[in-house]
């Protein structure tokens, strides 16, 4: 391991401030890590990683290395200064033990331990210790090696000096408590994503992950920092220019780092961070960014005559269409709204970000006139499309119609008007829609048949969408509006169920619909309202055509056939005389369903719509960034990326209709 950067520091026990004890952690872990499922389990890893990243932010570390141990533990090593080992004046214990056993004991509460830190609540390593069956800490500091072991937050040994070293840093090995967590299986992909983001956001840091069980290993180092991040996000998108705007400026102890680049897409991808912590709801830094961007682009357009005197200014929405941007601010005392740090609240940050971006983006546009004209040109096209969309909305529908004031004629609505007791099936084709209408429970189930392929919204602006009958019917039926009129309070159904054929065309239609929901109605997905119906693939017909068995996938088919064959063998049936396996199992026919229209109304209801028997898959977005990239690959304009995605994932396909 490389040695850490040498820098003078008074980092010692005086910088470790004690606020309160640790006992509540094991009683109510959810208060500290959000829950005891996968998210909470991985939060333990984030707390340790973030300590190493904080050392890097302070300029004392250059590496954070994570290992998923073969015996189920996690090891995290950084090459920072190492936790202080002297006796803490308030606790009378070593500072290592104080940090590991006392809640809110850390170097982030004043005293000069850290100027900038992502983990500000100070609960990190002590909470990990309290929720671990076993934890081992090794500190490499001032030429010595110190070790100590714990179990469920209780020291098993004193801190011992075990030798000398020329290394510097901290090593934590922990094993999550199996009596607390639903599962203690860590995900390689989830941890890898976290380390990738850490490397993007901390320019020049090396992060790595190794899985001892699978021998997988990956490392990250991005000299370009957030510029590399923007480039990564734009993979598969056509950029209007290869150059990426970048500024790194410190004003009044607030460091502002911004990177941005425009693409040919119609959506914006803006991620804002404070001290390396993602703020999904934005905050003052995002507000300042938006204000500066809109002002600078309009000023340039006016100055160059690209916007005429009588033309109205470009809106913020126009200037952000197709924009990919990373906003990263680092400040001594960030104020977040809520414990989850979703939104930055420091009022002074808005003015600082607006000042920095306004000044440097103006310089950039003046010095890069070709890029500037492309940016303004794209914004002007967006403005025209916005006006066309408004005109289309006004000409197609009466005011309020998109919000559900008038229902599409082909919608077979349910009689129940309580959204919590209602669901809507989006059905592929009129024939399947007819069967669904005949077989449904009309009190709670609405049916909306969709004719043909739904418009690919990944390649269409709103004005084109509103000229598409299927999209308009869908918007009207759901009652939530679109774009600026979108409001989930108007949602007319608690469950929106996509029901398509179990073939390639059906999968394509499902993907088109999911693209629409992800791009224009993501809060509906986040609210858990979107489901995929899973129609049966096979029907096993018994002699006399009594009580058929419906099968939903290949694995289930094999299990049912094996069970029936074993049962018949025990009963003395002559299995060897039958050639096909379904006949060996005692069935007279094995049907393979390719379309919903192949089933009558009763069969469709019993197999796919009956709440007591149906199989529904709820759609969730665990990683919005990955989802964005996948939709771009599948539905965007880059054929090679789509081909590569299909080739990579083809090995996971069990059943393919061609």
C-alpha cells in the first residue's frame, strides 16, 4: 500500500469530541442505518468507506481498499493518518476505543479534526461496531501498529501496540450481527458502484474492491474527477461537442466544482453533491446552478443576436434540455434538510455557486463560440417544441382533460371510484383487451387496450408525444397530467399493471411503456404503483380436460413434470411407454402460450388477473443512474450499444421466441 501524503496536523485526542453513549444502537438499529435489510447492511460498509474518503478530502489519504472476505466479513483499509491512539481526556480510554464505543465521538464536531466531511453525524464506526458480531481494528500510526477486538460493541481486549511499521492508516474488519440483519450477504455490484462514485467525486483517489470468494477484483482512479463522471453518464448519447466545461473555484471556504456537457437527448441529468454526499432533492447549490445557467445562456443569445429583441427569454427548462451536469460543493458546515441529507440548505451556497458558474461559463461561451451556438441552438429548439406541445395540448384536449376530466373511449373503467381499491390493466392489442374486459372484476379492475407499439418517448419530445393517441389515452386514463401539470394526487388507480404477450413483441411494448413511466412519471414508479403481469407460458391438460395446470416459467414446468412422474412411478404406472415428458407425467397435452389472445376470458382472468392466483412483479428502481443508462441503451439512437447490451445479457435469457 502506498504511504499517505505527509502533512502537518494536530490531529489527536483533543479533536475527538464526545456527545453521548452508544447503547441505543442495538435496540433501534433502524434509527441509525435506516433498517435491517440490504440497505441497512450495506450502510455499515458506507460508514467505514466514508471515513477513508474524509481522510482523502482532508488531504491525508490517497487510497481506500475494500475486501469481501471469504468468511463473510468486510475489510476496509485506508492510508490516512490512523485513528489517534492516546488516552482521551474525557473518557479515560484510548481514543480508538472511544471512537469505536461512544456514539457521536469523532473528529467532525469541531476542534480541527476535519474541515470538510461527508459523515457529519459521527455515528459511523461506533454504530458498525455495535451491530457487528465481531470487529477488529488495526491502526498504523506514528511508526507503530495497534490492534483491538470487539464483539457487539464490547471490547474483548485492550488496545495493544503489536509492532512497528512504515505504513499509516486504519484497517477495519467487521462481521455483521446475524441476529439483527435479515441477511448478511453483501453485494459486490452495490459496493462496487459506491466505490466508483467515490473515485469520481474525489479527484485523484484510488479505490478498489476484491471478492475473495469469486476472485473478482476491480479498482478505480479518475484523474479527471467529475469530468470523468460526466463522460461516464454520457456513454451511448450523442454529445453536441466532445469538450466538457469544468470549473473548480473556492469562495469563502466553499469549494465549487462543476462539470457539464450537452447531448442530443430531451432529458436533463443533473446530480448535486455536498461533501461527496448525493443530494437527490437538490438544494441551494442546485438552485444557484440553475439560475446562473439560465441567465448566462440568455445573455449570450441576446448578445450574439440569436434571440431577437421581441422574442421572450429561454426558460430554465429550455436551457437544461439534454444537459448532463455534476455539481459538487465542499464546505465546512453543511446543513441538510433531514437526517437522510437529501437536500442542502445552506443559504450562502446558492450565491456562491451562482457567482462561480455565472462568471466561468460566460468566459467559456465567449472562448468557444462554436459550442456556445450549439447550446443556444438546442435551447431554441426546446423552446419551440415546448410551445408546440402547449399548442398541441390546447388543440387536442379541453383544459383539464389530460388530468382525467374526460376519459378515452376505449377505456373500460371500474365502478369503484376509490383509487386504493382500483387497478388498471394496460393490455396489448384489442383482442386481448376484449378478453380482459369480459373476464375482469368490473368493480375494481379497469382495462385500457393499447393498439400497436407505443411511441418510443426516448426519441420524441412532448409535442410529438401529444400527437400519439395511445400516449394521450394513457395520460387521460391515469389522471395525473404530464410535465408541468403532473401531480400524483390525481392518480386514479393504486396499481397500474402492464399485461403483454410473453414474446419479443410483448417485451418490447413493456419496455416502451416503462420508458414512458421512467422519463415522464417516475414518481409513480417510486410510489410502488407499477406492476408487470406474468401470464402463463404453459398449460398442462389432464385426461378428460379437467383442472388444467398453468405454468409460468420453464423451471416450474420441469419441477411439476418431475413431481408427477415420480408420483406415477410410485403408483406403478408404466412410464417408459410414453415418449414425451408431459405424457410420462400423465397429461394428454402441453400447450405453449405465446399471446394473451390465445386464452378465453375465463382463462385470462383465472391465470393472470385473479388477485388470489395471479403473479405480479412490482417495478422498483434501486439505482436510477443504472436505469437511466439501460433505457438509453435499449431505446436510444446508438445501435451498437443496444447490440452490445443484447449480446451481454443473452446468456441470461431462458426462453426466446423468434
